[in-house]
């Protein structure tokens, strides 16, 4: 993000990126009323996720079998 205060960069560790890490984030304006059983979508990029709304961050040891658009279940939340 570039603004009058300077440049802000958020990046995951390089080792995770090389292993196919997935980033999730709580976007401002995203609904905080997610309930158990609600579905989450894995987007190809942060830009694509921000274009539609909600996004979460999860760091996994091995995410090699994940694919864009596949359903994810984490701690009982879809």
C-alpha cells in the first residue's frame, strides 16, 4: 500500500511462499458474523478476494494439495 505516510508491504516468509503457502486476512468491511458451517472460497490472489469481500489467513505446514476454488475446512469452519 502506498500513501502519504510511505509504503507498507505485507509478505509471508519466503520458505512458505515457495511451498505454496496460502494467506488469509480479515479485510476491513468484511462480515464478522460468520457462523459455523459458512463456506469460504480460496481465491487465486488477494486482489481477486478483495474484489468480492471476505478473506481469512491460514498458514499450513503442507498446502501442496490445495487448489484455487476448492472448499476448506479449518477448526470446524468451512
